[in-house]
């Protein structure tokens, strides 16, 4: 377990990924209550809504109301996402409340890019200067780059690490041409193609080219390997992960092929606890938030700790029994 | 991914673990249909019933009928378990059909041993000569030892590797005193306490003392780490695992604390496929068996591949699309 980091930073993305996925309407009060419960766990970042067109994603039409409704805990960054200029403008109007991040996302698969965002990779790259300019106007002179489908794509098959490196190099060139820096690099296993060996290959390849960049992994558990993939990344010292409370963001029991959620936050926190890695998160509170998430969506969610329970509790009980 | 084995042997234990767990009655026909579906997957061993008292485990009262009902596929070992002499006698009467194994199980936790089998570890060890004699009468002069709670126990807390080694040494001494050999060694994470680091520690400690013994891991997914634990074992060359189709054997959505099933067979087979490790199992057929298991029990089961789908299918489609 060679290069385990001492501490990892977990970005909670369950509300943002999960609420948009649910077929049934989730009330504003329920959304707010889940974000509030997450605020009490010690997690540092909560990505909780999207500023997207209510025509396409009606579940997120109440984004502004959710922002207005949540209780803001000290030390927590409240983040949201946007996909176009109108979305960024909505978010920017709330910047006294929201933590804005200069996101720029691109896929390592042209077909996925077209299916997901209706533009090619080249067209997305052509939009980069506009994004860099908008972010600079908001005081941010770098780009946090997210690479979707970084391990494989249901349309194009396996994605080789050199393809991801090439896309990142293109981003870096375009960014530096307009005076923006490359900030963090997020590698997303959007469709559940990663395995521990490929995680090590891709992290290794990206690290070799950008040794100083902060890497973040975004791992979906579509094919049961998310936690094992997180272990592989931890063993290379990766110290930032997206995760979703209770595993929100997909329903493995429905016919949504490949639609499983992100790695479950409380399960990932438990893994870190057992490996002696600090997260700053109170596992019992995160388990309670996972149980709340399940009540809010009204159907079983895949996370395990919310039924398995925290070993720390059993350790305390067994210690007490011995003394 | 240092010492990955080229091939692993998977023992399917879903029917044995799963049927006894279900609250609702499962019909004989459904039990037979699931075992028959598993027989067509290429799996080498199917542990599918228990010869236990129908008073305590009514779900297994039809053990003989299931044995009579299944279609026996060539090359598949059909195994069952027993907990006492009466059970072994019932199994031995069917030995032209069943593959008998000289099982001897003991816990690394005295409290768990008492709660689970109503005898202490010392009392269980005292029964060893009787078992060795019964097995010898059936032509088997060795013992396959299973250590329950090998990583931790809800009553006693963490279990140190040296405790497991001590228990195994005691078994070996008693066995050799009555002329029996130590055969395979099974390490069971009965209550979901293992993590990748502890898997490496325990496998290392047992290997150091018994370098030639065939190790088998039995990993429950109570706390989401079963696949990551399997990866850790594979990295040390462990090449035998119990697993349960669809993750049968527990219901993480009910209030059964710590009751999650064994690592899911089709998810483990998928992991092996992605790491280039042969299992001899047709993943698509195992996925279909997992879907059947879910229909048979009548509620969602935790395995992921049955909804996520085999990447081999996507690879073939994307290759075809390119040509």
C-alpha cells in the first residue's frame, strides 16, 4: 500500500448527480434537508445543483431556490455546475453564496462528446478561449479541466491513456494561447470502464506529463470496481475524489444501462478510515446522510455502510465488553 | 499489479448462502433452475445446499430433493455443507452425486464461535479427531480448514493475523496427532471486517507459515470492500475465491446489520476478465444467472454487472462501428 496519502479531499457530488437522475420529483425541502445534513458531516465541498435549462433538466429548475434555502456551514464550499454561458451567468449572480470553479470539460471520446453535449471535441476546444475569458472576468485565470470518458466509452470502446494525454495537451495549448493556466485535472470514468490496472496506467501517464497538477478522480460504480479503482489511485497518492452520498446518481436496479452512481461517499470514507487516511469527515454523520438520501429518493440506493454500519462502533463496543 | 495469477478458481456459493437467508419460501423448482443455470456458466464448483436441521433452517429442508432435481453438468463439482455428524451422513448417502470435501471450520473469535455454533474454539478443536476419523472412513485423509471471522468480529473487534495463525497451528497439531493432513486453508471475512491492507497482512502471515497450502478467500461485501479485498489477494497470487451469484446471501437494504452477501460472482468474474485473469466462466451466462437469481428471490440483489453489462459487448459493438 505504497504511496497512500495521509489525507484525502472528498467532493460530495450526490445531490447534483442524484437529483437530476431521479424520475420522481424531489421537493425543495427534501433537497435542502439533504444538503444541510451533508453540511454537518465535515465534508469540504458539496456540489449540489446545476444551472441548466429547465426545459432539458426540469429536476434542476429550482436551483436558485435550493441555493437560497440551504444553511451554509463555515468551511464548506458550495459548488454547482453549468454547461453554457447562461448557466454560468446564473451561478455568477449567486457568487456570494456559491464557490465558483473555472470548469472546462471535454471528453476523450468524440462520439460521447457529440452524444452528451452535441458538439465534437474540436468544437469544444474551440470554445475554450471564450470560457477562459468569462472566468478571467470573474477573477479566475486558470481552468480546472475535467476529462469525461477517460477510461472508455460505450460508443468507442477502451480509451488509451495517450488519448487522454493528447486531449489534455490540446487543452493546455489553447489555454496558454489565451493566457490561462491549467489548474486541476479531473479524470472521469463516466461510463464505468476503469479497472485498477488502467487507473494506475492513466494516473501514471498524466502524472508523468503534469507532475505538479492536482489530480481528481470521478469514478462511477457501474461495474462494481469503483472502490477498487479508488484503492489503486490512493496507492499512487491521488488525494482528491468525487463521490456521492449513498451512491446517488444512478439506479442499478432499473434498466438504465451503465447508469450506476458515483462511488459512494460513506463507503469511500470508511475505506479511508480503515487505511488510516484522514478525510475530515464524520463517518457516522455521513452514514446518517446516506440513510436520509435513501428516504428522500424513496428507493434503495447502493451504498453499503448505511446498512453494514461503521466498524468503529463495533470496535468501541467490543473494547467496552473486554474491560 | 505484481503477482496476479493467470487463472483463478471460483467456487459459487450463492445458492447455499442465499437460499437459507431468504425470508420467503423459494420453490424447489426455482432452486433447481438457478443451480442448473449456474451449471451452464463454466464455473467449476457449485456449493448449493446445506444438510442442516430443518428445525433450525427450514429453508434447507428440501436438500435431498434439490440434489435429486438438478441436472449434473460434466466437470462441475456439486458441493454441500453440514455442521454435524447427522448432516455429514445425509451428504455421504448422496456421494455418487455430491463432491464431498473434508471440511473443518473454526472461528478466530471465541465469542463468535459460541454465538454461531454454541461451542468454544477449544471445544471445536476437541471435535477434530472425530471429524478426521469420519472423513478417513470416506476415503479422505486431510482436512480443508475454514477460519471464520479471520479479519474481525462484531463481538471481539479486530482479529490480528497472529491469532489466525495460532488457530491454524492448533488445527494442524490436532490433525497430525490423528494422522490427518492440513489441506486447503479458507480465510473467511464473515462479518465484513477486511480491508486491502489487512488482506495482504493476513495472506502474507499464513503464506509464510504454510507456503504450499492452497489459500481460498471468502469475502463478504458488508462494507463495500469485497472487490477491493479480492484485488489485494489477487496481487499476492491468491487464486481461489468463494463468491455468490448476484451477491445472494444478504440483503443490504433490510435491517440485517452486517448481513450483506458474499462478493458477487459476476462482478468478480468481470474484474478477472478486465485484469486478464482466466476463470473459465462465461461472463454473459453468469450475468444471466444473476438476473435469474434476482427473479427467484423476488427482490433486488446487489451485484452490479447484471445491470451494468459486460464491457466485452460494448467493445464488440464499438469495434464493429469502426469497421
